[in-house]
């Protein structure tokens, strides 16, 4: 039996060694502005085009699509809005069920709920921390029925409309196997790639692995636009409809205000996009820094009983948005002690999100068995992950 206090203090020592020259309280993840951010934002201000129209929005969308390996990008005000619109353009509507991991940030479920759809929780796998294709298949084999050309949850009578994998902390879900399950049950795959910009699976970027994807550029992401998100896709029709919906569904005209459906005021402002253009230019540097820092953590925790660093699986490249240490089941009871010791010692550390199925607001939602989710929720700890903590990289 490992003493929680002894384990926690050993973890603190190893994190201090990894971070070396870090001074004062070390946040979990800080934004960094190392390039032309100030110059581009000032240029945007001087141009007067600071709202939802301007050259930087166009540039950001084009350059982001290229980074994600797709043809089209649509910039939005935040990642939740982007995911809501992504779900809507693939046909998710009120009364549908959307299959999502319970171990995800609440935005994944909120985006479905905002459309009147119902989150339906599925288990994750420990090798990726993301949605488990084998668990999804087993669950669907038990509940899914085909009726009138639709996949129906036989227990609720509602349509199963889409599946939304979320790449937790930048680690790609097993999308190849997931795509096979989705095809078998005729489900649309919508990627929640909010945390995975720059991550790849088999050389393909996250954001290009489903029919459409949503990203986030919140202040704590690998790149930031202050607040912002985006929809990315290879489908020109989906991209056009997403842009139309996010622009209040206004029909283009020189002066008339005609709107042909209920839309959203969800476009990213040009001034935020200016920040994003400068940030995108630093993506490869940021990825190199994040991966160098991750390697230090992995080495530091390679020989500590009861704890391991979480590493990318073979065939993937993770952006290591947040570095993760994983307690073993027998040391899970030490989690809160570790969190207290690290935060008291000047290193911001956080548990994973509360599993969504355990929140009162989602307690009535349908759910598969969630044994891995429940186990991981007790064992995941995120540790300081700002790119600058890696220092200079080759």
C-alpha cells in the first residue's frame, strides 16, 4: 500500500525536476504571443474592419483548413457554437440522440442539447482516453434497430443521428475502427477536435477524420484567438451552409435584409481572426515545444510505482495539449491528496472533467455501461503544460 502523502510529494518533486527553471506559481496552460499578434491586431483596428467581416477572417479560415488537411473552414465565436452548427448541418435536430463520450468537456453535450437533441453517453478506452469503438459497437448491437431507413434506439424510440468522438487532451481517438462502426449503423461522424489542432492519426490531421469537425481557440488551447472556434470540412455544401447559418442566415444582397431560416450570430470577429492568423504561423513551433515537454514528463514518471505518464499510441501524433499523469487503480485514492500537494506547492493541477452522466442536468440521458469512464475519472491528473515550459527546442 502506497502512502498518499509520500506518493504526492514524490510526484511534486518529479514535476519540479521536469520544469526546472519555472518560477512562482505555474499555471496549467497559458497563452503565448511570440509573433505578429500585436502588429496584425493593430492593423485590423486601423482598418476599421473589426467585426465579422474582413481579410483576417478569410485568411484564418483558409489557413486553418490547410492546417487541418481539409478544403473549407468557417470561423465561429467559440468551440461550442462551432460544434452546434456542425451537428445541425449534418442533420441533427430536436428529438434525435447524439452518441458522445461521458468523459468530455460539457460543451460536447451542450452543443447537442442546444439543438433539442439528447446526449447519449458511451464509454471510453484507456489507450486513447476517447470514445471506445468496441464499446460503441457492443452497445449499438444491443439497442439499435433499423426502421424506415433510420437507426433507432429501440429503448427510447428516438433516432440515433450522429456519433461525436472527442480527442481528449489532443490524443486521437481510434477513428478507423470508429468509422467502421459508424458505417455499419449508418451514423454520421462529427469530430469534436476542440483540443486536437495539430494532432494526427496515420499522418492525417484531426479535423479531417469525420464528415465535419469543430475546433476551439479558447485562451487555454494550443493556439488562441482569445475566444473562438471553427468548423472544418471537405464538403463544400456543408461549409457553405455552416457559413450561412453562422451569419444569421442572411441572404446576400447589396442592401436588403432577408433571412431564409433561423440562423445564429456566431461569426468570429475579424480582430480575433487577426490574432489567429499570427498564432497559426507558430503552430509547428508550438507542437515541437509541447511534444518536448511531454517527453520529459514521460521519462520522469517511467519508473514511479502507482503512476504513469500518458503517452500517444502507435500510429498517432498527439499535440499533448494537456499533459496527463495516470494513477493506477490501486493508487486512485491518492488523487485528491496529489492535487492538494501540487497546487499548494505552486504547480496547478486539475482532475479530469466530472463525467457528464453523473451530473444532475444529464442524469436522465440514455447511457451505455461506463466502467472505464468511471475508473479514469478517479485517476486522471493534468499537470502544467504551457508550451514555453519546454524552453528552446531544436
